[in-house]
């Protein structure tokens, strides 16, 4: 079962990373204003997601890729907070989704951690 969920995780990160290239505007708006070069960072983070997802598959790179996913999730956490703040300021009715997304990061970190040993 652990192997199945590894492939699920890899596919999800490939899809998420690809979407950075398909619709970068969404991710650019999530970026905190103090972070410069929004568009290049969106593309870089998307590429990193795809690369890490691919590196999760081979056993020889899996542990490093899992730690990379954990690091990436920590680094992008401020963007999730920024998205929540944006939704709050605009009184977006989907604010609740952005609030639920914050603890979801911990679940995703735990999921990646399962493949670090």
C-alpha cells in the first residue's frame, strides 16, 4: 500500500507542478509582496515539484526527493498564508478552503516524511 501512495503522491506533484506553467497567474497572486520576481519563482517552484515527483520513484533518489518535498512545502507555506489573507481582504466566500489548506500542509509533510527512511 505504501508503494501505491508513493505513486499517487508523485502524480499529484507532477500535476501541481505542471499547473504552475499552465496558469502561473494564480500562483503569482499567492506570492507575498516582499518576495521579488514572482513569475520566475512560480516557474522554478513548478519545475522543482515536477523534478522531485520524478525523483520519488527510483529507490536510490527517493529519500532525497522526499526531504526535498518537505523542504519545498515549508518554503511555500508563506504563499498559502498570503492566499488566505488575500481571500480574507476580498471577503471571498471560499476563504474557508484557504484556512483548511494551512493544516493540510502538515499532512502533506507527514506523507512525504513516510518516504524519508
